[in-house]
C-alpha cells in the first residue's frame, strides 16, 4: 500500500504596496526567500473568520515564542 504524505501550505496576510507590470511589492510576508507562491487572493474581512483556526506544530511550541531566538540562518 502506498503511503500518502501531505505537505502543509502556509498562509500569509500581506500588505500590497505596489503593482508594476507583473510584479507585486508586498510587506509583512512570513516566508523564506525563494519560497514559491501558489496563489494570491484579496483579503475580504467579511469572508474571513477565525473559528476553527489551527496552527499545527506551533500549538505544541507557542509557549516558547517569548524566549526563542533566531539562530542566524535566515539573516
């Protein structure tokens, strides 16, 4: 039987600064440089709810955020 592995997809709500031809300039993105963007959708607050939001692996580690530090790999 074949094992199926799922790759989680991240979601970032960003601020659109500028559109020039086919280039979008954004702020507040939470991805590593070179990460592919799969889809872009407008943010519509009336359609967005926080009910049932899950944060995956972070759920077990969120308590560490205040004392955790960057190890320098992404600077």
